[in-house]
C-alpha cells in the first residue's frame, strides 16, 4: 500500500526485453534509496514493482508482460525520470490517499496552463488530462486520483477528462513538472469508488431490468 507522496525521482538506466514476450527488466538509478532489499515493493510512476536485484546506485525490477500492455513502462528509455515511492510503513502518516500501485489506465496531457504566482514568484499550474470514459466514471471533483504515482486532488471532472492543479513543490520533486502536451501518464483511481460500484451492482442491475 502506498500514499501517492513521492519520495524522490530515479533515472532509467535501461529497459531490456525478456525473450518469448515474458516482459522486461528495468534498471533504475536511485542512489538515495537506502535500505532497499530484494523482494521489496517500489511504486515506479505509480506502478508497483518488485525489486529483483540491487547495485550501489539503484535497483532492477521485472516488468511482467501484462504490465507492459497496461502501462507506458515499455516506452521508457535511458535517462527518463521516474517517480519513486516505497510502501507505507505501519505508524507512518498518511499524507496522500490509499494507493495500491495498480495502474487502471493511461491518460494523456491535453493542456497545461499557468495559474497565479505565489508570494515567492513561483507559479502553480493546471493540467488537463484526457482519459477513457470507462475510467472517468470513477473520478469526481474534489476526489483523489494518482497521476504517475502522485496523489492529487481532482479540480474538475468531465466525461472523458479531468483537471488537477500542481503546486511548485510537486513540479520540483516529481516528473509531473516536465510533462508536455501529448505525454502519457499512469492513472489510478480511488479504489473506494470501484468497491462501491461492485457492491451496488446487484441493486443497480435489478433496477435496470425492471
């Protein structure tokens, strides 16, 4: 379980495809990650991966074929910046929201606009993201969503789009600050919305059939 509060960024060293369409091996440079062990989970751009090897500057993780199909991890290249977060420890403060590290789908940056400047001259920005309508039904204004592993509050929600605001700190410490129009992002909606829908399915189904 994660919180969507990114600890820091890593850098792709390489992404090597495994034969027979079995997935890929991702090598990440992140020398600041201390105490990491083989078998630990790490959210990489919001996708939960298992550490399979360690080196002095970072770690390696296997990316299964299903993850390559459902995420943009397969399109990573050397030097790409990654948002990294280790799992929540018992007793830690929950600064974001409950994040599973299971990417629900991909979004795309439709627009990026500058908002008003703060007292130090740093400006916040707003991102408008496009997403599949089937995923958009779980998104509500003032609700939570995870974008590339970052817990954000939804400002507005439409039938196939949403907007989020980025403060200067978020842009500085995550890869959201480098997003441009057309870029893909990983999206994870609030799991509570999916559970509620599942629980209500029998009742909603009986109404629609009446």
